[in-house]
C-alpha cells in the first residue's frame, strides 16, 4: 500500500512547492506597489483572533493617533470581520477587494505571530513589526531543538531540506524588521531566537499588559464575548468569590503529552466549594474533552478558546499554569501562581526544551499530580493573604528581570507606539 501511495505523496509535495513558490513570487510583486507609512494594518494569531498586543495597539491608535495614521484590522474570519465592523471598527477580510488594497498599500504590518496574521503574500515592501505573544520560557524559532518540528527543519539540517521547507512553508523562515521585547534580558533571548541584531529588538512592555493593570479600558470597545465573560467574573468578585484560572500551554501537535490533560475534577471540587471559589479553564483543542460534562455544578467555567487571556487576568485571584509564558505577564499583578507540571520530564524530553531550569523561574507552589494540585490550591485559598506574601520576593526578582521599568506617565501601549514611530522615522 505504501508503494502504491508513494506517487500521491510526491504529487502532494510538488503541489506544496508550487504553492510556496507562488506565494514568494506574489510577495515580490507586492514590492512594486507604493507603500504609505501612515497606513498601518494589524492582525493576530494567523488571522483568526482579535487579541493580544496588536489589539491593544490598534485600539490605542484609533483613539489617540487618528490624526497621525490610518489603521485597519485584517482577518481571515469573515464572522470576526462582521463583528468588528458592527462595533464601528475598520476591519476587513484579507482577500476582500478593500482588504487586499489596504494590505498592498500599508507601509507597516503589526502582528504577534507572523506576517500571515495579516497576509504574507502582500507584505513584501512593508515594515514588519512583530509584537510577539509573550516572553518565551520554552524554546522558540531557531532555538527549537526538536528535529521534527517544522520551524527547526527550515533552519537546521542539510541544505536541500532547508530549501524545501523554506519553499513550502515560507512564513517559517521569514525575517522581520523589528521584534518587541518586554525587557533588555528578554531582548537578548528574542534576538537569539530570531537571529536578529539586538538593535532591531524594540524594548518596551507588551501593550496587552495594560489590561492586567487597568482592565478592559485598554481593550475598549469590547466584543460581546468580552462583555459576557467580564460581567460573570465581576459578579463573582462582587459576591466575594475567588477566581481561579487554569491556563495551560499549547502543546505541539503530535506530542504524546498533549493526548490528555491530567487533571481530576473530583479532587478540586471540594476545595473550591469549601473556599468559595470558581475555576475558569481555557483548554486547547483535544484538552476540552477533559472538561466534566456537568461543568462542576457552577464551580467550573470553560472559557472560549478565542477569549483574550489578558483581558480576564485583571480579575483573576490565582493563576494555575504549566509552561505557558502567560505567567510571566501575570507577575505584574503580584498575585499567587500555582505551577501544575504533571508532565514536565516528558514535555521537555519530547516536545520543547526550556531556556532555563524550570525550578529556577517558577515563583509559586509546584504540583505534580491532581492530589498535589488540590493541596496547593487549598493552601492558597484558605489563607489568601499569606499566599500572596509567600513567594513575593521571588516574583519581584523575576519581574525585575523580565519587565522593563515603565515610562512615567505613559501606558505600555503608548511607549511601544512611540518607539515604533521613532524607528520608522529613521528608516
């Protein structure tokens, strides 16, 4: 059977090469269109979400810089475009006539993953600003050591393999004009990961982190999804209910550790009921199958996959995570963190190695199984004041290393806007 199917594999590879070459050619043609430096286009998470630092900067530009620049949000999801336009926001589908024209004319692309957050084939000739989506704990881009990972294949190995993967997956090897980092320490890490000169790393706190300090005001106007979630969280807090959020990392597809989230709701439910707390869980992909069918009798809430975690962290009393960089941002709230690393050895061995030893950058209680997780959560909820103080010094030290000192009187978003504008003037 494998012999009979082999021609189909060759044909599929040939089609991938043709599509990749066509994308690269279209990107070269896009360079012929004159660009406007006062027109910026924004996108997030491969064109599927309205979230993160691009969202915060987009909203800021609309509210405070409309006389200086024009902006547009670009997405590949038509329903998201319709929703944003109903809010009065300039949003367009990437392949609509207007969307294509804006992408071809925009002098600046702002995104948090890759230029394909907006439109890779129209990005040729634009200045690309990658705000990135967090301070990495697990290795990213060129630093990924797993030889089967597509990003690693585009950078390491025999020349013919690198050429093949750069043709069929051109976005995996693209170079950005600028990448943003939250501190000088993080700037060095990202410069290494992206193989970029340190001078092209813009140091400034991530715009999305304004939402951790001031709440939803940094993201206004809000979608109905946002309103609904924030209303529920606010009701919990007004009732004196502690809000616990479990935000595990996204695990690479095909990794055995991603088969199942090892969490037993029966261990956690009595702890939450006794302490008067609610458990919010934002699961990825197949992990959603692990949610209890009865949703825990009102103690457990499954968060929508597309909800922006930074929008809710302002109202979260306790964060539970594993290897997600979200906890680096949560340090700004100076609240307790529980690290649920049930598959640490397997994750590091079979998926992603980490930049630093896990135990040295985890200022909180560590749990290895559901029993330890229940015990750690009970410890935090039963004496919350003591829990806030328990790892305060470790949080402070890590926060000082990973987060830049704020500019007096300026928001994080305003600081990044000023730094982006400054480098554009020098281009």
